[in-house]
C-alpha cells in the first residue's frame, strides 16, 4: 500500500491535475484509464487495484471534474485529448502507453490515438463511444438523448438537488466505499456538473472531428470490451463498438455475459484486466 500511495503522490506532484497512479513501472507499457461521461478517477478504483499488480496504471480527473482544477477554453474532444498529452508529459511517460476508455472516454482515447499514434501501444474500448457511431443514426440519437440528461443533471446541481440524487446514482456502480464517496462528492458540486455537461455536449460534434482524423488507427492493437445485452439498440451499439477491434491488425472482441454499462468497472473488472494484460504481453517495451 505504501508503494501505491507513493506513486500516486509522485504523480500528483508533477501535474496540476488530480491523478491516481498505482503500481511500479515495468517493461510493459503504462496504462492510462479514461473515464466516461460525468466520470472521475474514482470510477477506476477496482480496475486500478487489479492492473497495479502487473505494472503502472493511472487514472485522472479531467480539468474541472473530480478533484482537478478547471481549465480555460472549451471542453471539446480535441481539448481533452490534448490535455491527456500534457498529462503524459507531466508524468514522464515518453514511451507508448495503453489507453483504456470507458463510454465517452473511448472517444477521447480514439482522438488521442489518431493524433499521436506513436504514443499508443494499445487501446481498450469499454462500451466505447467512437467515431464509428456516425454510421448509425439511431446511436447518434441515443447520444443526443444523453446530452439532454446531462443538461438535467447540471440543472439539478444548480437547484441544490445533486447531493440528494448522487448517492443513488453512484450506488448503482458498486464502487468501494472510499471511491464511492469521492464520486458522490464530485457529482454534488454544481460547477463540476456544469463542466461534465459541457464535455457531454461536445461528444456528438466530436464524432465527426475524430472521423476526420481517421478514427482508431489500424496499426494499434485494440480490444473491444462489450456488455452483452439484448434488444435492437444494444445490437446497433455492439455493431459500432466492435469496428475498431475488427479493423485493427491485432484485435480482440470480449462480450461480457450479463454485464451492464458500468459493471466492467466493478464486478466485471476482470474482463478489462484480461484485455489490458493481453496488450501488455505484446506491448512496446520501455527504454
């Protein structure tokens, strides 16, 4: 535990953003975890604990969310990918890393990989939103509905209702108590909710931005981790989510039986760990 805490403190000391790094560097690439809509580093608590057994793994709070200070300028997809590049620089990560993006976090990872492919050793998209969703109008409509929900969440924060709602929302994620408390605190602050809302508003326009960059690079080994659920909408989501792994030169598709949208971050985290370990085994060695 002392080693994990020391790693986290060292990372925090070199970055203005709140970052949780665990595990010692090894010959395999460092893993960077990218949270989805209204997410923070707390969402990755269980996954970080698992991944730290095999090397260094880090999750961060994007500017203006969780425990990170706000940043000037828009909170669009490209700005967040650029923020990630700066974070890697501040952490001293000069070798290629493995990026793991959950939900909207996958789009940020995809933007980063398309812009700086030389800095990425592998990609894991967990129920990922990617530029491939543009090919499915029903998915774009679903993301647009999510934007309306984000507006509602921000309004609830302004009205002082967020602290009443946050515990039940976070409770559904089944996080450890300390991580749940951090997530509840993040979702109880109106300014944090407004930043998260602004990020979510930028996702649908961001699909076209990332598509114009070429999307997920085929030369990067890629794993798609998917919650296996029924229904036409779920089938459309799966069809889009598997595309990056299908076109990768080394791809793997993992369907999790009975999983929910967030359960790969908690009770089903072993599937994410398996995906990362597969990439670690073939990853780019450190200098």
